[in-house]
């Protein structure tokens, strides 16, 4: 990698981690708050006052720190060009969990360069965990707030029959007419769970899971996770196998199992 690009990405990662600190300072006090306000968007997915407040804080910081960069956020919209730099924000990935007082939720922050995710942070303060990566800098996690960083790598499982699989909500496969494909993958692997959302892909990066499938996903659901999984040695693609975080779905794996999993559940 070009030394100047590597230095730029290191600075962008440092900024993304500061953004995650700012997000945690908003989300964590609102988690399990008695006065949390929950409404529904037109697609019937929930949104809380913490979602909107967190995204606004992130946007304000990016305006101050990277005024020329584009921003796309789940709550505030926006858009990214095929060239140049853009930030992709999911203020609370796992809002259903957040609103039901389950701690498996995170703020997702990504930087894309010419359309490709180059920096990613997933901060899950209620779990006391954070994962982060930048292209060429490896993938890392902390096991406790303020704890020492630990480099993560994917598993070495080579046979789909030995794989540990996760998804978000199995009903989504049925809604998209793909339940038979997912059940075929269930039959092909060793064990399944539904850890869901960001967490399952971070667990793939850590080598705890081997395959995770998203039958429906937006760019802000996956952009931050791409560098984390890839820098850990794995792969995250659409279900067509394309390296595309905006393809509407996603499959992460340890890389070795990717083709085999796609052959079963892909489209």
C-alpha cells in the first residue's frame, strides 16, 4: 500500500474511533431509559430518539472534521458518489434489541473511498465490545471498555459440514422467497444460531462463527463490517458473490468456506 494512503487511513481510523466514543456517549445513557421514545418508520422498522440524536452528533463532527466528505446515514439519508470519500453511518444497528433492552446493538461507522469500504468501526458499548479495522492495518477488538486491543483473525474451518452458521431473522428468507436456500445451508453445516445484525459478522471476524448470512441489508448495515471481516482474513460479499456492500444482502465467512456457502445459499 502507498505509504501516504496508509497514513491517511490511519488518521481516518483514529477519527472513526473518536466518532464511536461520541456515539457511545449518546447511546449508552439512553439504553434502558424509562423515557426512551420509539416510533415506526414507513417500512415499520423502529426508530428511537437515540438513533436520531446519535446520527446528528456524528454528522456534526464529520462536518467539522471532514467537511468535504459525503455522508450517508440510516436516519438522515444522503448519498455517496462512485468516486471520492464518503462516510456511512448506522447510529444504532439492532434498534429492535436496543428498544427491548437487549444489549446486542452497535453504532456502525464506515469510510468508503471510491465506493469501497476502507475503514470500519462497530462499537457495542452495552456489550462492552468494539471492533475496528482499516485497509492494510488489520482487524482489532477490545474485550472491555478502554481495554487493550486484540488482533482478530477468522477461523481455519475448511469443511462446510464443520461450520458454525448465523443469520438475523429466518423469516426474512421466507419473505424474499429464499427460505429453501437457507434451510439447505442449515442442513449443510454443523450448528446454527441467530446472533443477528452486526454481531454475527464481527464474530466471523473473530473466528467464533464461520459463516453469517443477511437475506436483506442496507449499505449502512454492512459497510463498516467489510473492512473488519476482510482485514481479519475473511470475505464479505453480496449473495451473488460480488464485493458489494450495497447489493441488498450479504454473506460473510472465513473466506475458505465462501464459495461453498454461496453455492448453497447464493443467488
